[in-house]
């Protein structure tokens, strides 16, 4: 609550559960002995005002009454440092304290500082977590759950963002990636809406249709990627397109195709074509994808002369160029077929391969990491997990190279390779996707605000 006695503005966030301090943009000479309701007047005689207060009661709080002395005025920079430690849900509530706090928390400079504070090495595990999407067995509805990084406990469960309310239950929501608290979602239903979402603030943005025409014929969106351009401090969505072209050099089943890409920039709010051409490729079944350090990668079959080879197709978000990397030799092909899934392990693109045969009782998982994009020889084999029984697929890595798994019953498991132990995390649902996630205050309304971000 803020009051305006005379020319002095005071701010009392007592009801929000914080210490009574001034708004950071104002100063104050004296504090009242008690908090009064808006418009109330103090009816104390001069003698009563001069009467010293009992020091024992100077910090007593009864209900909404607080007693404090003038030495509790905090400087603005200290208030900011305190606020940086708070979670987003508290900061959203504290915007109601007074106008100056609202302006501070909405400011791009504070938003950037809060994000950097959450991403520092000492705070990363405390503030990071996992975002899990699955269908509830009871209702068959999609729900998102947030898991705390250290304890792996479910902190909250919420419904899908509003643009996806009422979608048919047979359509799957895909998590494209998460960067700086923003999550990109799309549907496995062709040319459907792409949604950017901040789960912490529950702000959503449905991306507009591109409106770019291709006279060569029909256009099919093969997949999308989401990443951050470190050069321009901008968030980008890249869309991979497959377009019919009767004059293309690529001929597949007597149908000619060529490949293109479009990029959406959050700062401009519009789509444009990528100047460099996309290489020939086939997206692998499942469209497995990952993002790390400005590079978005898809599992794909890469064209080389007259044949296709298994590999990854990567897009550099800053330079807007494509890179292709074929997969390493060995431990990759299973007689009954092989699944290839990509994750991030220690900030490197990592490959997990395993057999497709779900009837098999046991399965081995082979883990590789890529040291340099575009160089096949830079793949290094890290370790092998298994054989394990009843495992359907891996979902991602945790600390100490522990691996999240989903078993044949749709339950979430954690495998510790050092102890060779499997823990059931008591979460179930199919299908299930999992990504790392750090909450933030970043808004989808105003883009990147280049000047303020550059000065932060």
C-alpha cells in the first residue's frame, strides 16, 4: 500500500509478506508509528508524538500493524539485490506494492539482471528445473509439470497455454525447445500454429502466418526450431520447408522437391526467408531435436551425392547458415532398426542410440557427444548403458550423467550409471517429453529491446 502524506510517498508491502521498506525511487525523513488505512489521519497529541516508543515493540507485527524505526530505510541498490533472489511468482505479486516497484520489475534492465542471477553457476541448480509434458491417464489431457532440479519433486502442474485449449485429444503438443524461460510449442498436425510461451508469467504469443509465397507449388512445414541470436540479442524461430519444384535436381518417388527455410524474429514480429539454401535432407521419424549455445539441431538423413546418410542438420541462429554432420561409425545400427535421439550433455550435442524392437526384453543405450559441428571425426563415444529391461526410450540427462528414461508402462525413471540403479520418480503419462527450464520475467510483447539489453 502507498500513501501520500504531504509531499512524502511511502510504501508498505507488509501484507505481501516482506519487510516494510520504501519504494526504491523515493526517500523519506520519518516513518509513522503504525500503518494506517488509506486516508486515515493520526490523532496523537504533540506530547504523545514526543513520547519515546518501547524498543521491544519496534518490530512487532500484529495482523497488518508494523512498528519500525527510521534506520530501516534501505538504499535502492540493496532493494534490487534482495529482489533478484526472489522467484518470478513473488515478483509478479510485488508489482502491486507501488508504481515504482512495478516500473522496476517491468524494466528490461531488472529482467536481464534477474535472468543472469538465476543462470550464475552458484544459483543455476537452485533456480533451474525441468518442464515435463504428458497426458494424464484419467482425462487424457495434456498437462505441464515443473520439476525442481535438485529434488526432482513436482513443484506445480498446469494446463496447456490458452491457444491450445480444445485441441483434439489425438493431436500431440511438441516442445521445440526452451531458452531463457521462453518455451516454443507446436503441434504434430502439419501447418499449425506455433506458440511462444512463458510458463512463469503465463504470457503467450501465437506466431503469425508467414505470408511468403512460393510459385513453385505447395509448401509443407517439416519442422521448426527455436533459439537465441547472441549477436543481436534476439529470439528466433526457424521453419524448415519442403516445396514442390518440377525443375529441382532432387527427385523422390518421381516427385521433385527443394528445401527452404524461414526465420521469425521476436524483435520484428515478422517472417523472412533465409538467404542461404537449406541442404537436401529427410527429417527422421519423430523429429528429434535439441538446442545448445546458439545452434539448433534436428535428427535427419543428409543427402550426399545420390544417397542419404544418417546425421544431424544444424542451424546457426546468429549467422543463419546450415551445417550437416554425419553420424559416427559403430554401435549405431540394430538389425531391427535403430532409434537416434539427441540431447544436451555438458553443453554439447549428444547422441543416444538404441534398438527399435519394443518386444525385446533388454536394450543397450550408446551415448556419444559432438565436439565440432560439420566434422564427423569429432564424435566421441562416452559410455554405454545397459542392457536394461522394459525401457521404451530415454528423455534426457540429469547431473553426473544420470539419464531420464520412460519405461514400457509410461513411467518416468532415473538411471544412475555409477550406482547402476533405477529410481521410479512416480510420474507417468504417455506420450512424455522433458526439457531443462529456467524461469524468467522475459516478456513476449516488446521483443528484445536491443539498446537496453546491450547496456545491461
